[in-house]
């Protein structure tokens, strides 16, 4: 996930744990904010399109959030926080769809990234309109300046390879969810507080746990979008998460965190407390074992990845390389841009991105939405069919051969949308059982005359580079890893591993998939900020991977025992 204009994709996945959609009440009502946004946009656009350098497109995005955070550790309630906000992002384009102020300035690191502005949380039409007017005025003058720079940049550089337009014309969309109830009742809040205390107390029994936290984050979000093309959208996105985290430190100073994730749509779908506590106790036991587990040496050879680890692998290493808008830049390595119709993965694999579904194989998905952040309806996109590359994820920034959006223009508030992932799903015509997959794995170890390989059970995320200026490599951070012996000895937990490599070499080594499907869910960061994503994948057998030692801190263990 890109963090800078050179496309060095540094991502820190903040794993989203136990999403509990509390079935917020829906109430019938008109939406005053939507009306205010539409009225002011029409007034502004009618004047700006008459200027000497006219505006040809204007949109307002507003993220309205009502957030409740409940934090606890070691059986104690740390704090409760509440916050209500409305954040505005204005997009204004001058010139024409063929060439406008969003055109890349080649040879520079210039990107247009807006700054979000806070709107009043009450529907005060005068106050809101004033801020919309100020934002639009500022964006207009910035747009004129940028368009002038674009034209000069084109004049002094060789012709661009990709001559597609800067913006795609799309049909206007109209969709309005009913207003949500954005609060929870007192008894529900008290119940969540009790759970925070109960779950976090489970960490207190182990002196090896140096830090722990349990957090409920309840976020009733309503996203607004209006545009000069006639789009008018208000879509509800209630997101409620429970994060469970434990941390320990080995005697040699290595940091070792572990997490646990659950996902549900409704309170009645949640695991019982007994189930959650059992899982936390298992997490604690793993942390205790990790403190004394052997440190792995650099390795190249066969590996197994769990379903959730495969999800991170595909999201991080494959998914970002099929996000179309990035491939328009000549700074991007464009790994797959000219490989449509060619085999890029194992012939049994199909890769789909689908924001239109909420559940897949029993997993509740976090990357779901009806309309993207450019007002385009989200669509199911099959990017790989039986190993053959067939499509890309597209926003309203066209690339040659892919001139229309398929509803994957996404952004964090304050940033401009680009093509981003949604719900990633890996399917196969040949799913093996887990024993069959492990048998292939062990046979390959013996074939390569290697005494052991590695099974990656849990990973936290990673980073990858898609640019030409840096090595086109990836680094995935495992949390829970086991050494698997070819002679049949029991698996052995190990630590200190990073999974590294280059994408095309790694893709060519994928041999088979099978076992249980797993879920990875998180917030993916890139040029357009953090957006919710999910991956559902089966276990994967790779004939050759490379691992290196991970960075190690120099911290020492506490001198004193915990007081309880």
C-alpha cells in the first residue's frame, strides 16, 4: 500500500477484530445534510462553469461518524470516549476529461491530495454552506494553478506512453439509505463494558504478558456523495470492532505481539463469552511459548500458508498490482499492465474482488459497499480466471484499454480516490484437503532434500513496493509460525521471521491450495489513505519462499513483576 508518490507501499495493517454490527435502528426521515450539500454544489457549479477557465466537474464527499470507544486492560476499564464528526472532501476539476488538473506531473512527486475540513454536526444550513463555499473557492484556484503546471510539464517532456483520458464519464447514481439511529442504549453499553473487563482480565493470570488491551470501537458512519453530474448518494456503514491484543518480550529483546479476530453482523451471531475466553487463553499460551521459542535462520524452500495468511499474501503481493490507476504512472513497475490474456497464476486459481457481497463461506466481509467514493456502483470483478489475467480494478482514472470504472475508486476522508481493493476472494477448481496439502508439502521437502519447512499460521500484514525506483519486492510480517519436519516430528513453534521476495518469482511457485478457508480483515493504507478490506482464501502450498530475520528491539524485560 503506497505511502508516498514514488509508490513505496508501506502498509501497517491494523487488524480489525470482532466486528459486531449491532443492527442499528433505522428511522424514516428526510436527510437535511444531503439537501444542503446538493443545493450549495449546484449554486457553486453554475457559477464556476462560466469562468474563463471553467470547472467541468465538482463533487462533495462527507463522512459523518458517531463513535464510541471502550478500552480496557487486565480486567480494568481504562476509558470510554465519544466523538461525533463530519468531514468534508471537495474534488474540483478544470480543463476537460481528456486533460485536467489531476494529470500526473512527470518527473515530480506531485499528487493532488485534499485536506478534509470539519463540518458542523448540526444541520445549520448557513454554517455548512459557508464552509462548502470556502472549500470550493480554495480548490478552484489550486486547480487552475495545477492545470497550468500540467500543460507546461507536457510541453517539455516526451509523449506519455498511456494516452488515455484523465477522467471517465460515468452515469449519475441516486441512492439514499434511511437515516440510522447512531447511539446504543445504556444497557448495551454496560454489557460491552462488562465484556471488556472480562476479556482483558484473562490476560492478567500470566506474568509473561507485559501489555494487553481490549477495545470496542463502535462507529456508525454515514457517507455522503453529491456531484455536478447529478449523483446523490447517502450510504450507511456501521462498523463496530472489538480488538483483543497481547504482547510479550523475549529475553533477547524480541517484541512478540499476537491478536485475535472475530466477525459478526449482529449481537446474536457473536461467540459466547466462553469461546472468546478460550481463544484468549490459547493466545496467552502461544505468547508464553514464543518467549522461549527458537529464532529462525534465513531460509529458502517450501512453505504452507494458512487461509488467513494466504489472504494477506494475495492482498499485499497480488492485489496492489491489479489496481489500474497506479499503472498509468510511468514510475510504476506496471507488473501486469501488458499481461492481459496471459497466465500469471497457477491454472487452477481464480481471483475475484467483490464489494457487493457481505458474506462469503460464512465470513462477514469488511470491504463491502454499494457505491464507491466516486459515486460509481461497486461491481464484482474477476481479475484472474483459471490463472489467466482478465481484468483490473478500475476507478474513474482510466488506463489504456480500460476506460471505465468498475466501482473501485476508494479513499479515506481528505484524500482523492484511486483504484483500490475491496473483498478479495481466491477460488480454485482443485481444492485439496489439509492432509493432502501437507503431504505434498512434506514430499517437496524430501525432494529438495530439506529437513524442514515452515507453516505460516497468522500474519499481521506487511509492505510492498510497486515502483521502478526501488526493488519490486515485498515483506510480510508473520506472528505465529511453525517448523514442519519432513521426518514426521511434531511441528515446532518458532519466532523472528519475515517473509520476503519478489512477486513474479513467488507467483510462479504457487503449487496448490486446500484445507479450510480463512479470513483476513483490516485497514489497507495506500495513496488514498486507509480503506476497509477483506480477503477470504484457502490454505496455500508454495514450492519455494524466502525468509529473513525480522528486526529486533534492544528492550530488556521488566525488573519487577507485575503488581497482580
